[in-house]
C-alpha cells in the first residue's frame, strides 16, 4: 500500500518519492543492466538515465498493467539493449584492448635503444616504412576506419587500402622471421 502512495507521489513529480524509489530499486536495476552491458560504469550511467526517463514519463505508468518495478525494469532492459546496439558501445569494446598500445609505435621509433621490446612489436616493425607505421597505428591501434584515415592523412582512400595491404604483408613476412 505504501509503495502505491510513493509511486503516486512520484507521478506528481515529488523529489522525495523519486529518491525513495531510486533507493529501493537502483541496485537491482543496475544489476540487470550490468548483466546485459557487462560494464559497471556504463551500467551506472544507464541506470541513472533510466530513472530520469521514468521521472520524465511518470504519467505513462499504469498500475493496472503491472508493478512499478516491472515497468522500470522494462525501461532499463530496453536502454541496455539500445546501448549494446549503439555504434559507440561496439567501438569501445572493439578498441578496449588496443587502448594500451595507442602511441606505442611512435614511442618505439623515437629511440630504439634502451627501450623494452613490448610484446615483440619491434620484430614486427622491421623494414616498415614510416608511412606503414602511421597507417597501422591509425587503423589498428587507434581504431579509425580506412575512410577516417584517408581524411586524417589527406590521401585517397585507395591509397590507404593499398598501403594497409602492403604493410600487413610486410608484417606477416616479419612474423615468419
């Protein structure tokens, strides 16, 4: 009975009711979101967005159609699915492990002496031209598309594709050494 009163107050934009509902449900909602997105920080952001969306659309909740928790859970589930389908999420997951390597090619070519051979990259970079290193870093370590690299370096897309192919061929050759 008390929950119905809190929800009614929530629908009337009562900030205290919002706080009570958030305290009651946020941990569970964040947990459900986290099972979908598998990233605690992203889950917490989405959870906050879900509660704000619920706040902004509180009048659309209808108690005769189901419990408040189920209503907000559906909002959370949909928001989490939207997030994992988003391009930014896919890119962040694709580039997650490469973040460590950003700039590593630049630092390796600055001063070869006295530097540790990180993951055997020096061996792979033998005989690579600076243009190759630049293309590889932008495409594979910084996650840019070939079209974005073309714009970044102000060269034709076909040139980027050709250089990428020849650079990968050289790296494969170096791997066999």
